[in-house]
C-alpha cells in the first residue's frame, strides 16, 4: 500500500494506491493564493493549516517517508526559496518529504493518466487549473497536439467576483463571452468525437445533478457517463441561481471546494464551446493516476532487466 499527496494551489488531496486502484481518501481545500505574497510566500495562517492537516493525516493513515510521496504544483512553483526550505524542513520533521514538480512534469503525468485508445476516436482532454488550462488532443490513441491556455478558474472568479452570490444578476452569455474573448487568438483546428473533462469533474457533476447519460462514444472501463454540451450549458445556467450554501451542503467534508465550482463549470463551457464539442465525458482522473502508471512501467522495466541479468 502506498500514498500520494497532490498539493495544489487550493486543495490538498491524499490518495491511497492498493490492488492497482487509486482512491481519494482525504482532501482539504486551503486557498493558498489568498494573502499570497511574492516575497514572503503563502500566508502563515494557510501554512499552519497545511501542517496541521498533514500531521492529522499522518496519524490517521500511518503516512511516512517510505510509503508516501508529495507532489506540489501550481502556486508552489512560485514560493520563495527561503519558504520552500522552511516547508521542506517542517514536513520532514513531521515524517514526510516535500517535493515540487515542474509544469512540464505535471503535464507529463496528466498525459500519462489520460492516455488511452478511446475506441480510436478523436478526443479533447481538458485539465483546468487556477491560472492555466492544459488541453491535449488524442486521435486513434496517439497524442497529436497539446496547448497550455493562459486562462484558469481564478480568472473567472476574479472577473466575476460575485458569481457565487444568488443575486449576482450575471448571465451565462456574459461569462462565456468573456472567456471566449480571452481565447480569441487560440486555434483548435480539429473536429472531436467528445471531450474528457478532468479534475474531479465526475464527482462534481453527480453531486450537482447534471443529467448524465451512458457513454456511447467509447468504452474503456473507466468513463461510464457523458453529457451533451446543450444539457451541460443548461445546468450551468441553473447553477448560477443555486444558493452557495446548497453547494456547500453537497460536500460537507470539504465545503470550501465548492467555492470555485461555478467558475470551473463555466470555464469548461467556454473551452467546449471554443472547440465545438457536442459530448462531454466527466472524469476523476488526475496526475496521480499518471504517476502510478509511470511507476508501474518503470517497475516492469526494472523487473525485466533483473530477469535478463539472472539469465545471463
């Protein structure tokens, strides 16, 4: 049994890997971008919240430096070196190792996680972040294109700071047009059979009552559901009118995660409209699934090499 901690810009997620299955066992939303300063890094309050949460999880799940790996992404790549060294020391003292991965490594693991045949269909992968979004194009099981878009959930939240207010009077058209304006110089010159929307999107859409139907575009044993763009857009519009407290209640163990739910839904709609997507497949796959795939591949290669050495 092994554990993986994905430390992002706003959420800490802990995964357990056992019997070739990756399972999310704990998460906590901490908005590290709030009160972030280029010189001093993340705020002392958020830093303490992180350490407390990690120490609690160490006790609860028996995490240690041998069975657990931390992969920090997003805002952690911008933390001043002085604070990085402090974090590394404190987390080491708590019993774990802290490791920041590059944007290129994160993209690599994401692509590994999403790599598949998909019944030889042309598929657009969408991996949204706080300030950037990665899109990857697969055709007949091969990656043929990828782009990093300079738009993320935080951009929607910053432009429409009242998006979570029930009396915001915002319209779907206003939000979508804003996003499309940001992407007006981006070309996505393909026709797609579907898009796969990653980052816990399946869990969210189930919780928020999106009208999912059976995935008939491809069958891979993982992605069972899909939703039409028309129904997705319609539910997003309804979501604007739902009181934020109702969304919090859908995830009582980590209600803060829902702070970016409406903005994230609209960012997805913006990208899908830009790419002329008709069908959306929500997915819970993420970089941890890619990390596990990569480790399995390396272990098989090592075992094969050792076997060849023994035979010699």
